[in-house]
C-alpha cells in the first residue's frame, strides 16, 4: 500500500505564501500566525523575546486577527451553516468558537496595550507580573481557538464547501480588506 500523501507544513505568514484567492489556505496561515503569537507570548513570560517579535504579535492581534475573526464568524460560519449535515453538529462547534473568539477579544486589547508598554521598557526591564498573567490568559484562549479552527472548522470547510462557496468567501475576504477585483 503506498504511503498517504501529507499536506505540507503551514508556511509562515511573513512569506505571504497564500492570498485571499485561496481562502482556506489563507485562513490556515492566520491560524499559524495565532500559534506564532502564542510562541512570542511564551517567550515574553520567560523574558526571552525581542521587541520586533512583540511588534509582530501586536500587529497581528490589533490588525490581522480582527479581520480573521470576521472571516471566520461572518463569512465561513455562514457558508458552513448552509452546507453542514446534522451529523456534523456544527451548532455546538459554532457556540464553542464564538466563546473562544469572545474571550480572545476581551483579553487581547488589554494585553496588546501591555505589550506596547513593554516594548518601550525593553531590554532594561522584565515584563510585569500583570502582563505575564494577561499573556498567559491569552495563550490559553489562542490555543483553544487555534484547535477549534484548525482541528474542526477548516477541515469541515474543506469537505463541505463547494467551489461557489469558496468564490463567495474569497469575494467577502477581498472586500473586507479593500482589495479591488482583478
């Protein structure tokens, strides 16, 4: 029996390897960014992070993640809701997804402010206990969210969405980002 072909590892977002014209790959790269943000926050807790890494994390949390949130909750969830079968139990997945997204929203704003303040203090001062506690909370919910998105939502989307759904998703994501049609 021939070996099964595995998908290639997620490419880093910095490489801009995917575009919204490949919406599921683009969403997958955003999940990768969430994971990279987690690694940065873990480094912050150990006081082993550079300012440029914190800047990237802040940029993701304040610019990219809100767009990703809307891509998932406003666009992808709507399309999946129409295509999923009752056995997929998508409503409970959406409820858990919404809860995780809500927690990230509430924690990320204050954590981002703390990260920006930390950048100003670097490298002389270690992060405060409050910032480390906030970062730890954010790490937990970002991991939870990444698991839901990469383990349930995106695989379901690959199976259930049709070509016209993917085209609609691309158009919504392009419009959300102010990208003109080609």
